[in-house]
C-alpha cells in the first residue's frame, strides 16, 4: 500500500493561474519518482492564505467564467467578483479542476485539495 504525502502551499502574493498549475501538477504526482499517468499518487495539497491571491491587471473586475447548460441559449456567465463572493475557494477549485485530465481520476484528486483560509 502506498503511503500518502502532504504538500503545503502558501498562496500569499501568488497569481491564481500559476498557483493552480502548481497544485494540479502536485496532485497528479508529476514530481514523484514513481509517476504513472493512470495511477492515483495519494497526495494531499493544503493551501493557506487564499484571500491573498493576486490577479494582474483588471482581471478582478473583468474576468468572466462561462458555463453551458446544454440547452439552446443556455450559456451562463459569472464574473470573478460574484464567484468569489459565494466562496473564496471557488475560483481556485475551478482553475485546478479544468487543468486536470478529464477522466475518472479527476474527482478523486479534487477531493484532496484542502483550503485553509
């Protein structure tokens, strides 16, 4: 049985996308010696100081997230400010979720992100 590993990341002063890339590669286990693309690496990532994430330029007011419902005319949009008003970790979770492979392993990996505010 493989032993689980925990990484702790301080998000203070880091940009949203670069932080999400770092988390996604850690969750996949790409830094490990025994990396296999289909294997579950049993890695947990803890993120602290999430409220201190930096967005460059005017992204805080202009960044838009799109979601298609599947119905005609069903393209929904949410601005970054509205998304983070519901929960500070939603933008980071979405960024990491969209960076991981779209397969059965993705749901397991997403459960291993622990966000400390």
